[in-house]
C-alpha cells in the first residue's frame, strides 16, 4: 500500500480526495490536516465519511511514513509547504494554482504574489494525463490542473494539437457552484445565484492564462484565449462550450473521427455522437466531449466533467496512480451517476 | 380602450399576455381562444388569473369588435389565420416565427414549410422597438421577435450598427426552460435537465437565421453568426453571452459610453457597469446589458431578459403600445422582481 | 398622497417594500435608511429599481414630513426606534419580531432579550388582515407577522375558529431561501442547500410561539403547536402543510365549503379545489389554500404564499392601506407570475 | 459469481441496478431486457455505462443460466412474469408494488387491479433488511419496498417497535423528481416543478398502505397513517419528516440512545446528532436519521435516503447479498457524494 496524506483537508477538495481514497485498493489515506478542525474526527465534519475514514484532523503534517502528499491548501499557502515535503523525499500533488503557471512573472501578474519557490516551479509537471502522460510518471511534483483548464483543454486539444484551427479560442464555461469552494460568499448565496446564470471575472479569471498555456503547448505557438466563466445553479459538474475557427473546411464526421483517434485508449475521455451530458459524468472521473459545426467555419467543442473529480481530486488520484505505476483507473473505475 | 383578443391563448405566451393585459390601463382583453380548452374558464386553467381575467376560452375568434389581435399560435398555424384577421382590418401582432424571416426561401429552409402568405410577409414589421422603432408605429402586422434574437441583438447592436467589429458573431445563449413551452418533453423532464446545462440544436436552431437577419440589417452587410443555445435549470430568464472582435482597439470605457448613447432614452434597456443580472429583469420588460473585453480584441456583450416578457409577450405589448400611439411603457411600467 | 419612509431598507424586506411602493397610487416612498449604504443611490444597490426609486439611502431618518414608517430593522433594533417614531405621531408598521408576541415573558424566552417597550407592545396590533381586520384600521403600530405564521394560520384558521379540531396542530413548513435574508451563511451556501431539503430549528424556531398565539386567539384556548420549518431549494415562495384532527367526522366537500365561506370577500385568499401552487402566488400578495383529508380523521391544510410579499412586505402594504382607509388592494392588485 | 438479469431495464430503476451491479465483486450482470430498446446497446441509451456494461437490451429474458432476476417492470406487469421465473427455480427480487401488500384486497383497493398471483404473494418477503433481516436470507421472492415506506419506516421503527408512541403517524415526505420515473409528465415538466414544492396524491398515494403495513407489523396492532408526499425540485434524494406522539414523557437524549441501540450493527443506518442530510447519502445506500422533540409530546423523526439507491436499486442489491449469503454491503460499500 502507498501511504498518503492530505494537507488542508477540510474543504471540498480535501473531502472529495478522502471520498475517493477511502476505497482505493492501493493507496491508503493515513492523515488529513486542518487548522480549523484540528483534533476533530473527519467523519464529524463530513458525516458521509463515517465508517470509511477513521481519522482525526491534525493541525499539521507529522513525521509519519508517507509516500505521497496531496496539498489542498489555498494558492500562496501551497508554495510555503511544498518545498519541505519535497525535501523529505515525498511525492507531492499540489491542487492549488501555485505550480501550474511555469512562468513566475505570469504567476505574479494573475495571482498578485511573488512566487517563492522558483526551483520547484521548474520541476513541476502539469497533470492532465490524457495530454501530458509521459512526464507525469517520473514526476516528484504534480501541478494538478484547474477545473476549467482541464475541461476546456480536453475539449479543444485535438484541434490545436493537429494545427487545424486559427490561433484564437473562445471558452464559454458554465460551472456548478461547488467550484467556488466551501466558504459562503455573496456570489454563492442561494437567493442570489439559484435563479440565475452569472458570468463572473470575465477576462480576469486566473484560469485564463492556464488555458492559454496548455493550448499553446499543444499548438506550439501563441493562442489568443477569451475565457468567460459562468456560475450556473447546479452544484457539481461543468460544461465548456469552446469555439475555434477551422483553417480549412472540414466536415463534422471527420472532426469526430479525429477526436476518437486522438483519445483512443484514454479510459476517461468519451467522445459522444451528439451533445455531452453533465449528469453522465457527475460523481466520476470521466470527461464527455461532443462536437458541432456552425456558421461558416466554426467548430463548437462541448466538454463536460465533474469539477470536483476530473476537475480536481479525481484527476489528482489519476496522477498519483501514474506516478506510482498503478493502473491509471485504480480507485476511479466506476461510472457517473447518470441520473 | 383598445379591444384586444388572443388567438391560441392557453400556452405560456398566451398566459403571459393575459397577465400583462389584465392590468393594462388602455388595452382591454376581450377574448382568448384555445381549441383544447374551449368553454373552460381561463382562471380555471391559470389559477393565478382568478379575479383578473373573467373570460372563457373560445374555440375560435368570433366577430367581436376587436382592434388588435395577438396571435400566439405555433408557427405554420399563424400564417393560416393572420391573412383573414388583416382582411377584417384588425391590427395583428404575431408571436410565432411565421412572419419574422422576410425571405420565404430562408423560411422554408429553417422551418421546413412553404410560406403561404407572401403578401403579408412583405408587409410585416420586425418588432424590436429599440432597434426598429419608426416602422412599428405605422404597421398593421408585427412579427414579434424570438427571445434569443431579442436578447442577443440588443446585446450586440451598437457594435454592428456602428461598424466597430468584424462580420462574425458568436452568441452563446442560456435560457430558462419556460422558453421550451408548456408541452412536457424528454428535454424538459426535471430529472434530465435540473442538474445540467444542456446545449441543444447547435448550429440548427431556427433563431440563428433571425439573429443573422437582424445583425445584417444593422451592419448593412453579411454577418457570420454562430449560435449555441443552452437550456439552464431556471424557469424564467435568459442570458446571451455574445462575442465579436473589434476592427480597431477600443477600451472598455469607450464601449460602455457608446452603448449608453446608443440606448439613450430607451426605457427598457439598462446598460450596467459590471455584469448584468437575470433576477433584476425577471417579471419585467427590461433588458440589462453588461460589457467586457478579453483576449486581444474581443468584446464580450452580456445581455439578460425575461424570455416570456421582453422575449415574448411583454415586447408584444410594447409593440402594441407603439402601434396605437400609447405610452411605450403603458402596462409595462414596473420593475423586475430583483430577488 | 401618503408620505412613507423605510427604516432599514437595504435588505430583502426593504427592497421588496420599495418594489411595491414605487408603483403604489396613493403612497409615496420618500426616504429609505441604511447604515451600511448611507449616501449610496438605492438603484445602485438594487439595479432593478433604476427608473423607479430615485432616492439615496440616508444614515437615519430625518425630520421629514412622513405619515407612515415601515421599520425593516432586525429584532432588538426595532424596539429601539419604534417608540420615538410613535412619539412623533407617525404611524408605524414594524416588520421585525419585536411587537408580535404580546407577552414580554414569551418574547424573552424565544428571542433571548428583555423587551424594552412594554407600553407599545400592549398597543401593537398583529396584522393579518384576513383574521384581525377590525383592529388594524385604528392602529398606530402594526406588528407585521412572520411569513410562517401568516401562511400556516391562514391555512388552519377556519378549523380552529370554528372549533372543529383538537387542540393540536402540526405545521410542516417549506420555505424558499429568500426567507433567510440577504446575509450569506453556511446554511444558504448554494452547494449546501441546492440539492437538499433541510429541516432546521425543529421545535426551536421563533415563529412557533407566534403560530401558537394566533391559533389560540382563534380557538380561544390552548393549542399545542409542533412547527418544523424546512429550507427548500427555491428562492421565493412557501408552502405550509398543516395537520389537525377533526373532533367529529366531516367530509372534504364540507370543509372546502367552510373555508370558502370563511374567506368570502377576502381578496387575497384563494381556496382552490386541489392542491395549491407556489408559482401561482409568487410575486403577488395572494395566498392559495387547498385541503385534503387523510387517515381516520386528519385534515391536511396546504397553503402557499410568496414569503416576501404576503409573508412580509406585501402584507405590510396591505396593512398600511387599511390603516389609512385606502382600498385594501391598492398597489397590490396584480396576479402572481404563474410560470 | 452469481449470474443476474434485469427484466425491464431501461428505466431509472434498471439503469441504477446496472450502475451498481457493474462493479459488484460477486454478482455478474448478464442480461437486461427492454421492449422499447430491444437490440440496442445499453451504453447507447445510458452513455455513463459505456465501458462498464457491454450488453444489448434483449426483448425478453432468454434461457440463460441465471441465478437471480431483478424485475423492474411496472406494477401489474410484474405479476405476469414473476411466476414463470420462480417456476424456473430462479431467485427473484421484484421492484414493483405487486408483491408488497400481503393482502390482495388491499392491493385491489389501492392499485385498482385484481392480483393474479396469490400463491407467490403469500411467499414474498418484504425486503427492508434492517427491520426484517431473518426472513430475507431464505426467500425465493423479495418484494423490494417503495422508497417512501423504506425512508419513513426506518425513521419511525424504533418508536413503534418499542411501543413508545400512540397508534397514529404523520409522514410528511419530500422526494426528488427521479422518483417519478423516466416518463415526462406535466408534473415533472421543469417549468412546472422547478420553482415549487408540490404536494400530490395526498391521502391517496399507494405507498400509504405500505407504510401502514410496516408500522403495524412493528407495532403489532392498528396504526393510523397520514401520508403526504411532496415533489421537491431536486433530482435524487428524499427526506421524510415523520410525527408521532409519545405515550409517556421521554427526553431527546433517551430517544436518540434508543435509536442507536435499535440500529446497532446496521451498516447502512446512521443516527446523527442534529438533522440528517440528503447530500450525505446521495449516490449511496445509506439512510441518515435525526430526531427532535416539539410541542407537548411529539417526536419528529427525520430520515433521508437516495430514493434510487436505498429507496430502490441499492436495497435490491442489499437484499440479493443477503439471499445469497454474501457480505450485506458487497458492491454497496462506498459513501455518499457529500457535496
């Protein structure tokens, strides 16, 4: 068994990691930390884990014999704890934004902070296994991607990787409210958001440069990204409706075929015939992708994930599986709820 | 008082017309027809109208002394009844798609029907008062616009009318489920749609050529329109997130100023500083518009309406007010619910 | 015109009062106070009121020439400001809980505060017009009822007033989240409440003694009340499903007839044949009541209101109309949204 | 491995059975029937099962070597197919209402049909394992309980089994819309149900006599049951708020202790300190129970389940596990979603 710990475990990301790890056949969850809930039983805070996780939150990670640490701390806090964990020789999967943007000046621009761990920033591997599988296996430090970049990049990757479209992408994203985290705010107050769809941080969301970075790696060149996130009144799940314009005419069937080939053998990506569904993937690590053409030359790539699973904790477990040479789907091999 | 009748009054559009007309100071609702509910009290079918509408549904419109008829029949059925109404000398506001697309070949292409009333198709005036006010006053027949074209065209109009953007628009629209009408279907079955956002009819929705027609009138030239409607799990209200690329750099403040000037004096359009809100307009005839810039040169125009009011029955009443020389806001001069 | 002011106007109750008063034909809204938003335009905080309310929030109520003050302050704060307003000779409608429970010892028990204004507590008239109409007309101070007591008491009143049932009532209430107010909390955090129905404060909610007080006045004797409020994932509207046991057998038709007679001439109460609907009353001051019998001898009384209108600000306006001898429905004479 | 088949597999119950069985370690899903979808791949109809269920729907069950058949047909149809399955020597778990009510005259009264299989009706074992465990192990035919009876009976059982309350129970139940099945109807049309809570079939729902039957078995005597189901705007999950009156005073702590002892060792029942949560159990086979006291002598028992799992397909799998001597939690040993 691989012994794992979660640092910063009392938020949605930590709870979801625990929900997945508690029935993982090869990874054993041995510790969870939380300043706020130190000393409290995990199942007291998350009643659904009673009978599955028999731990108490610790104030900080002890000297236990861990192989792997998931860091679910806020950005800014992650880069304070990751260097020490790496020095201890532990493998680290960081779920914050701290190690995702490889250029510290871009990090500073979008996060408003100086990056304090340039060394490890260079070593961090950006963990979307379907796109960057090879480097993950050997990594010590994984920057676990944001939910929006995961969903939109999977939706657009074949087009940009194969050079079929102009260097301009529009990502119109719709996310459930669990993506906003556990802290109540005016934006997630039920009377405010439940009868609305709310665009927010248009042009200023931190996932914009992350999407751009991924698309540029695939396209090997500059990509102009327009990213508009919206909050929709569901809790789990996300749809990205992404737009790109073809360089040359191409019919829908050929595009679908291209996608099927591109994702051939990728367990967690499902290219569907019509439009993808959120409820098909909720609770699971799957991504569904559907395609359409519209107007003169525009491809509409629609992709859905569970933002807390494939968009967060599930992808982290998938990355862990790859790092440790386990089956990629270990602990994740179950379908979405469907209803 | 102006005497009005509603043909095809038992759907959401008819009910909403009745809700608005029952407290209109200058228009009196004198008849509603419904084959399905002929003979039944209106307030029996729509309990909320008890004490406000004291009519029974009639099977078909009699020879009463009407000045104005709202036709809320399905497309295809409207063009069967409108010619006779016009021959009787009545003013007609048609809420179906039958008289919106001025070119019968485009109508045939998108509706799959031959248009049977070419004469009146040529006379019909497309009724978005904020864009085409002058022709409405003298019209006998108004083609009341679709909800998506109303919302997206109001959001994009200043950019295209002033020639500031390329001839390409992406309209990513999110509608409440009341837009799908009163008939239960698999798509609006609550377990199917309530935990999802569902793109549908991507590239094939009938409102696409209508949006294109409006933008082309404003731009005086071809516009390539990509239209992606989504069903979101709210009942009333709609957001269009529309994208266009500037010909020349322009800062956000200047764009906002342009919009404020363009809509100066238009009672029902509100250009807001940040993002627009659906709950601010629900229940009312208002449209809220917010603007952002993103990427290199993209304008993101966000617009909200209540799809049943400004996107349907409310705009029909607004058109009626203009046709009969009443105050444009007569019977519509109340705010949205806000909460 | 009657000049009115709202003290504590920046919450949902204040906004809803403003929404209703801004189109009231006989009451003119002249001032709104808010410590938090002092100096800010009302329509800046509540964009839906732009063009309808042209006021700025004042820090505290000035010496303007008001006839009527709506106090929308939190409980505890109301009894600090009400005495002075009454001394100035103004009529006051208090929307907090401060003047609802006529016995100060019960107030202390449930609100955890000593009541500081015993004098006016004795003079305050509890304002459900359909049940206590006569005393409202002559009142200086109205205690505007809670949403749950309004809805459940209207649903049960005929049974208790006519002595038909045992002295025991169960009120199983389901409220939209706007009833929780404008302040974000863990309970109204969308991911927490949107996929749930949540019972809360079972046996300990402050509306329990208020329901008991009303039923006891009607029954002229002790009534044992069990009150279980639930939060449901809608924003506006409330259903109370209330249970009482008949003393003597009585068929459903007779019960329905009794209700129709009891509420004869009451504009805002609608006794329906089957089950009542929330969407029929949303946005309006109406209460719908439906009835059923079940088990051996139990009456199930189901009642719906818009918690912000008939359950709050609308009923306050209705009380104001009665106090000033206006039409009872003045400014409130419009139907619910229906869809 | 135990070979299982599902008869009538294309509805929500069948899909949920397949979702659970596809990762069951000891039961292998070998066939699914559906008249409507005969010949179609299961994963074509239920995309979330792609990669998990590699079957095509068959028109009717063939002569395969099955050990166990889940019958997910509508009531009335089940009793047509169950006798033959039993004659073939197969174990049967029937998820319809056909074998739940042991008295055929009560069946006729509530289902409006004559029961055609009196023999097996007598042999059928009502399958709530936490209440009737011993008889399930030896059964050939399990009547899998309704969702409402499962949830409410688990909530009330200790009180009635221990004789602590009067012979009168009120069950005020709130269910997600998936309980209404896959067929779109006016009641589950999103615009109709999404902004409401809707009581339905008050006093006439078929689960009323089933609840009564269970409580009477526990109480060993007549129980007067009042059952009011409500549809709430969530998809999965159910809350029953049930009321009973104590014969003798008893404090809340003692009641909670009684419940903990009564359910000691029952893996899927969790007695919580405060109120139970739906999202804690969604996706899982758990039932959460919370308790309160209110009024003079009333116990409020609140219980939550996922209506499709513990209220249907999950409990069916639990019953199968017991019938075949497997671990009771086999294939069901995972927590709810929590968020």
